[in-house]
C-alpha cells in the first residue's frame, strides 16, 4: 500500500487574532492602597479568528477564558521621581507597576468582558508610568514569576490553540489616565487594542483515493479507484509532538521579544497525539472516497509546536479486515519547517493493497576443494 502526502501552506488563514476589550484597571479605592482615576480601562479590537475549528470563522462566538495584564512600560517622571519598575513586588512603592494581574476575561463579539461581571479596574491617578497590556489564551494559573517577568506553563493535546497578545504605544502618557485627559477622554478610537497572535502550527487533514495503476495523462474517469475506495483509515497520530510548553507573557528586560521567541518547550520529551473531532474525542474512522474529486476533510485540525518535521502514523484496514500501519515523515519541500501561525492542508492519498509476490531461483552448488583434516 502506498500513501502519498501533499502539503499546502495556507498563508491566507490569518492566524493572527484581533481581540477587544472593555476593562478597568485598579480595584476600587483602598483595595490595594492605590487611588484610581476616573478612567476605567477599556480595550478595543476587531474580529476574532476561530481558534479550534478547521474552518476559519468570524469569531462571532468569541473566546472564553483569556488572561489580561496591565504592566508599567517605562517612567514618565511626573509629580515625583517614580521607583524602579518591579511588576510583581508587594512593596507599596511598586503597586502602580502592576495594574492588572492575570485577570480572567472573555472575548464577546469585538469586546472583552471580565469573567466576573462585578470586577472594576481603573488607571491609577498617579502619572508615574506608561503602561502596556498583555493577553494570553487559554487562561491558566500555572504561572512562573520573577519581579519583572511572567511565564505560563501549558500542556497541549492538539485540540487547543495558544494565543499571545499585546497593546502598546510610545505616545505621551500612554496608557495612563493623563493620556485620555489630554486626548479628549476615552473614545473607541484612542483606547488600547489588544491584538492576539497564534503561537502554534495547525495541520488539517484530507483523505482521497489513489488509482490502482497510475496512467499518465488519464482523466479521473479513466482510472480505477475501486480498490482504494474500499479502504478505511482508522486513526492518525503525530508521533513526536512536543506537548509541555512555556509561553513568555511579559518580560521587562525584553519588552520587544519577538513573537517567535515567546513559545518554548519545557523539556525534550515528546508525546503521541491523536487526530480528534470537535468534541475532542479520537476521530471516527473514515471510508476512503470513491474519487479524488470527492476528497474529504477528516476530523478537526491538530495544533502543534512548530517543528522542522513531524512523523505521522496511519492505521488502516481493508474490506477483509487486514490491518496496515504506515509511519510517514511530514516534511515541507523548499522550506525550513512548519511555521507558527500558519495552517497546512495535508492530503492523504490511499491506494488499495497490492499482493506481494516473489520469484525464486536456485543457484547450483559450486564445488571448491577445502582444507583436509588429519585425525
């Protein structure tokens, strides 16, 4: 049995998600010893690209469970000289360095709503710092802190996306209360826009039959796909997937860290991931279609840590119940590897089984004098 893979990179799949929000940054007066301003934090953005389905949607259903952070970017020297920036420090002089810390929210349409609808967050009345916003998805409490950085640990199984986002500006006083006071108050146009990007690679699989005999230049109708169409593909596995990952949400010492550096592995260990359906169950077996023009998508997508290649294991059987297992390297031609934020269509072409026959020929003995034995 021969299995052929074709890989097409879909750069048009806009795996950059725009998100929006209406948020508020400091709890009510006295909660953390910080006096809030009159301005609640409101974040804006556009539509959201689907993070799970193989067919990209308009994001109208939103995303449940993102995390939002608002952290000091640099000093503005207003009123008095501010202390050095330490985001995660309980000392009173650093309380305005971290305005929002892992606040759970949901993307609803083009807005972000706090998961707890009673939460209120405000910009502080002090004008010590510019701020920027960060976001990560999915929400997690498995976090690694230093005083000036935060990372999130994730274990993926191929069914979920990982997103990272940021809203930043070098405008005077952005994003602080004074920024809005000198710009006519908060408007949809001047509020921060938190834009999310995909961190993983997405693979989408399709199944089609291959002819029993290749006939160069022949049409689909002229070739025989009967044997292939009787085959059933049982499971698909990616055998060498990295599943324990770390996302660098924010690092004060590397504020402009590239998006490609934000995702790293936690260990060299890899695992086997199965192709699954929309309910996150292992996908049902698929009957190979009768003709290539009837090619079918199989299951949902698998989202993986970007790699130079993957190894795919396919388990199939024919109408007589005979089982076939194939392990196939998945490698992009003329490319350095599978890239973050891109979706790849992979076509599995299944041919019917062919009986293995062998010919045999017996070569006559050639007599050669050997050494004698003296007893």
